[in-house]
C-alpha cells in the first residue's frame, strides 16, 4: 500500500504501538512507558485505553 505521494506506508506493529503510546501519553499525562504497558494489557482499542488511563490517573 502507498500513501498519496506514492511512498510505501510503514505499517510495522512496533511503530504503530509507539505512535499510539505517544498519543495516549499526550492525551492523559501518562508517561509513554506507562502507556505502552497499558496497551500491552488492554490492546489497542482507543476508547478502552483512554478510560483506563483516566482511571489510573485519578487513583494517583
């Protein structure tokens, strides 16, 4: 698959997890390490991740 410029899209799972963890960390004030741990536990469903991240932040 290629992007609009004709370049191949990088769909590596590690890069996707990194991007998701960075976004989750930014949105919830978790560290990226905490975000990656949450992704490993829960999976990649954004709504579930946001809910659990907010729950964790409220407990601290």
